[in-house]
């Protein structure tokens, strides 16, 4: 999992040779590309859809809770900028 523009993204490598980037906030597929390096451009431009955020919070409350815990752990592990 990696972070760009304040969001965390999960990468998925598909059998057909494509790569998906999935936003861990709204659980939406940000992009599917043949070249994994092209995903960064799409991730930087990603804005979560408010409807998807609402649906994610209604149908996956445990996942949203777990995501919050992951973000807090990463924030605590990241040294503060001086």
C-alpha cells in the first residue's frame, strides 16, 4: 500500500498484465493501466466520489474502522518534519 495526495492506494496486478490502483478511502478503482508507472498520474488526480464514500461507510463499517487504525499507525510511525 502506498500514499499519494493524502490518500492510500492498494495496487493489484491482474492476470491479463494490467495493474489496478484502488483507493483505500472510497474503495474505488482509480485506474487500470498496462504500465504500473502510469498509475501515479491517476492517483495524484484522484478525488473520492462523495457517493462512494457514503456507500463505503454504510456497507463496510469495519473496513472503514480498520483503515482509520492503519492511518493512525502510519502517522505515529512517520517522524514529524522539523
